[in-house]
C-alpha cells in the first residue's frame, strides 16, 4: 500500500509528465498554471512542477516566465511554498486572477532576458 508521501510524488510526476508532453508539443514562450480549483495546503513537491515549467526548454538555458493563478483554497500554501521553499518573490509567481497573470507574462516577455 502506497504511503501519502509516495502518492504525492506520483501525482507530481504525473503533472510533470503531462507538462513535458504539452511543452514539447507546443513549445510555449511562457506558462500559466490555473490552480484555482486545486486544494493545496503544504508540501514542497509542488515546487518541482513550478521549477520544471520555468526551466524548459533546457537546451537553451533560458527561463520561461511562469504565472500561477491561485484561489482561497490554495493561496496560503502556495505563498509559503514560493516564499519559504523556493525562495522566490510571490509577486513574480502568484496571481489572484487570470488577467493579472496574463499581464505579468506579457510584461516579462518584453523584458530583456537578463532581467527576467
């Protein structure tokens, strides 16, 4: 019987596999993850998903802009993850609505690569 920790790793790997397939197929310039319906309270496994998105395509060495749309059911957990585990700015990663996420991505895509 799988433990909770094992199931969480399997969920993360499943999400990463889905992301990998889609990212190879469409070669995006940026990634927006809509987590508004995702219940997330704690655990650093989700950092792997976020880092995977931002580090693809690996061969170029460039980072893809990533924005995550949050909601009341996950904002506290994702804020803690980004700020405390990933040591990243919450304002660069997490957004309360899709329009704000799109606006941030558009802005970051117009910046020189060194500033992203």
